[in-house]
C-alpha cells in the first residue's frame, strides 16, 4: 500500500469538472424523454450515473490524489455494498 | 502552498506531507465510516427495488416529477462544487473566500431540503403516504434518510462558518473542513445513485 499523496488540483480544475457534471446531468435528464434512446435507456442512464459517481469521488473527494489506502477502503466498501445489493435482489428473485 | 502554472498545487497538504498520524487517522476513520454508510444506503436501495412494484391501491413511480427532482439534483451537484471550492480556499488559508463558498453550499443544501419537503408534501396530497404501500414505505425511508443526512451536513457547514468567523479554523485545523467536505460529497454521490435508480430508471 503506497503511503504517498499527490498534490490536489487548483480551483480551475474544480470549475471544469463541475461544468462537465452539469452537462452530464443535462444528458441524463434528457435521456428518458428521447424516444430514439429507448432501446439503450437503462444502460445509458446507469453508465452516466456511474461516470458522475466516479468523477465526484475521484476529483471532489480527492481519491485520485490522496493516499491509495483511502481508495482501497472506499472501493472495498462500495464493492461490498454492491454485493449485498445483488445478493438481496437474487434471493428475492428480483434481478 | 502555491498554484503552479499547470493548475496543480506545488505543495501537498501539510498533514499529508508531514505525515501527521493524527490527521491521517482521522481521515482514514472518516473513509471507513463512509464505507459503512455505503452498506446502509446499499441496503435501503435494494429494499426499494424489491418493493418498487408493490404499490397496492396507491400510486407508484408515475407520481414522480422528473423535471422538479432534476432541478434538486442539479442543486445538490452544484453544492458539491461549491464545497470543494470552500475546501480549496481554506487549504490556501483564504478564510473569507472559504466562508463565502461554505455559505453558498449551505444555501444550496437548504434549497435541496426545501425541495424535498415540497416533493413529499405533493406526494402525500397525491395519495402516497408512508403507510400506503411497501413502495411508499421504502421510498420515504430511503429518500427521507438521505434528506436527514443532508440536514446533518447543513448543520456541520453552519458550524464551520461559525468557527471560521470566530477565528477557530486556523490552517492547522483545515482538516475539519476537508472531513466535512468528504461527508458532503458522499451525500451527493448517494443522491446520484438514488436519482438514477429510484427516479430515472422507474419512469
């Protein structure tokens, strides 16, 4: 496990990331109302939600720049939560 | 702590570069707690998905107003940006700028809560109560607990502003802002998941 941390970005980077997230949210909101996207609606929404999740965690929460240990702690927790999610839905045959 | 031409701080956080074990331990504890919160919300979202079609005689997902919730989502997302800018300002020891961004984040958080109260009121008038159906129970439990987390965050933000005004947020205490920021961003990413899974995928 690495113990070194990298420098955090400057305010300009946060503004650009914020703008990107706003654009992504606009696409996300438009997707359910765009008929031609109906066949790929669910995977597209999940992909965009996942992208926003990763961007906020990596840049705003500094996981990209901080100690790798934090990244591991959070990744393991999220993976565990997803496992619980899948097991619960599978047990109740809701998947 | 100077901003270099490539837009990156030349120095790391003091607590990182010095390897202060207390700061590192507090931050690790925060991440572990956020990890446990992931399980909490994961279980809540699973429960909602299990009961999403169990609406009984009451309304289901058709009651959602996507344009309204989209606006709330945008507000919360932007509050994450103002929070990171506040954190950035305090790292640069710019207390005034930090307070402005903290104030903005607080206002956006309050706007989100107000929107949620309005939304809940509309749903209750539309016939969706906690006791109406398993769908209603799981929906209100999930979004209500998330709303409580936002309210807790707003309280912490208000305390940070008060500390800063009293001069109790010196650079060596900048970690407090970073920990609250981590919490706030976590609440935001949980909402990103809720908005996608509970609202957008159900219409």
